[in-house]
């Protein structure tokens, strides 16, 4: 799909090409009813659309073709249907036939994928039919575990959606299809696809079943993915907010990860025993993540940019001897930057990533800016005072030097 190929070279007239493919189909059918005698009189009458319907209907037998003949036969069929006024309906039948396993091949899925890619490429870039073919490609990829073959092409998805002038619903559907195949392949990019789909729900559709289903998947993924530490982008989404009514337990857990601390998670687990396991959420993963997020919050709350080991141990519910290991982990996670002082048993904070950036965080930034401005004013006053002192000293020295010169001049004149 990465190529920009829009041509498919096949020699011969339309009638010759139809009869060639019909003869091949008859060969595959063996002793069954012959297609060629049925199509010849229709071709003589110029009934091209009827001919194409008959030919495409019979093309399901191509799944019995030898592997080396499968692609050439389908290329001829694609060439014949792509200029037909009946292309949309013919294409539905062709893509359905391509889902039939190739009888004489151990590489059936790759062959079907190759033909679907050819169809995709010969269609005009702005054709909405490309969207339908792409869905068929994703289905073959998902059913046969070929995600790695599709993954490099996904970077073109935004451009394709624009070219197809895809509507909101179609875009959401495609994103969810990609999320399904990515998740099945173990690629964490499935979360980004789901999030993009969720962001495309208008507020008046936020409480619909489709929005709710995607929101649940997004929240569970955000909580469960070991390296996903950002929740601020979810707190403002209307479908997520709607979970507070439809899925209150999940929403409560989400709020803990968005702004709570480790103690909150412990209380949740006590009140909802077995809930994590029932909902496919790994206890060990979320426990570790919550400790890292809590340590990040403790660092953000520190006004003097230092955090005692004892405060960390208390907040994370860990032994004092494990504090340094958790600090190293939170630094590796990119949530905090700083250094450990074993001498003072303190974590010195250089930078911290806020879990949420709301009114309180802006107030804190404002206070720190004011402190910084005050420090700069104090420094400036010291610099100005020092400069005046130097200038005054220079003036005194200059005046003293002038007096010495004057006195020396007066002495010389007196001798004269």
C-alpha cells in the first residue's frame, strides 16, 4: 500500500480478456457448467455490466488456482472490474472471495493481501472505495497475524482519511479496527488508536454504548500499560466523564491514577476485593505504577525541592531500605529528575512532571515565578549597590589623585 501505483497493464481487448478469464475459470471448474458459452452471446450484444456480474460471481473458484497462477488471474479480474459502473457491488463480491483460503497454497493470506493491496493502489486516491478495501486488508491482517506487514503503512492513515473525505463515524470505525489488530498483536499503539477514536465523539454522543465501550477500553489500557503515566488528556473527555454514572468503580480507579496516591489504591482494593482480576487488570503492574505516580506527586508537592527518605517510605508503604531503588525507578520512568543524598537521607529534586496541570499547579507556578522574580530583584539590588560602591570608591580615588597632583603643582610653583 505504500506505493503510488495507479496502473495495471493487461493486453488485449475487453472481450478477449473476459473470454480468457472465463476459459481459465471453466478449467478450474472441471466438468461443471461452462462459463464461456454463457458469456459469448452477452458480449456480442454489448451487455458488459451483465457479463461482469456473471464473471465476478463465478470468480470464487479462483481459490482453487495453483499459487503461481492465482495473482495473475486476479490481476486480470481487477483490471476488468475497475472501470465498470458496477465497481462498488463487484468489489464487495471480490473482497469476499479473497477471504476464501487458497486451496493449493500454504501462503494463502499473503496472496489475498497482495491482491487487496493491488486493488487499493489502482483505485484513485480520493475514492471512498479505498476505505472499504482497507477494512478488508485489516481483517485479513487480523485473522492471520500479519500485523507487521500492515504496521509500516499506518503512518499514511491520516492522509488517506483526508483523501477519502472519511466522516467521523467511518474514521472511528477504522481506528477501532486498527486498535483491535494492534492489541491482538501485542502492540501498545492500540491505545493511541482507541484514544483517537474516543476523541471523535461529540458531547451529545458521550453516553452512547459505543462511546462507553471504547472509553472503558481506553481507561483500562491507561491504567494497565506499565509505561503509560499520563492521565491528564483523559480527564476532559466527555465519554470518560460519563463512566462516573455507568461504571463508577472503574471511574473511581481512574481518578486514583489521575490524581490520587498509593494509599487510595490500597483502600480501593480492600473495598473491591477481586475487582482488578475480574476486569483483567494486573495487580502487580498497577501497584508498581501507583507507587511511581505517588512518588512523582510527593516530589511535586515539595516546596523546598527536597524529599526526606522517611516521607517517601511512608507515602509508598515501603521499607526505608527500598527508597533509593524506587527513586531510581521514578527517574528512569522520566517522572522526576534529581539526585540522592545518602548523607542527609534526602532526595534533591531538580525537575518533576506534574500528573495533572490545573488551577492549583498554575498557582504554584505563579508563586514560584514570584519567588524567582523577588530573588532576581534582590540580586539586582546587590549588583546596583556594589556598582555604586565601586563608582563612589573610584570617585574618591580620583579626587585623592587630583589633590596629590594639585599639591605637587603648588609645591613646584612655590619653589619658583
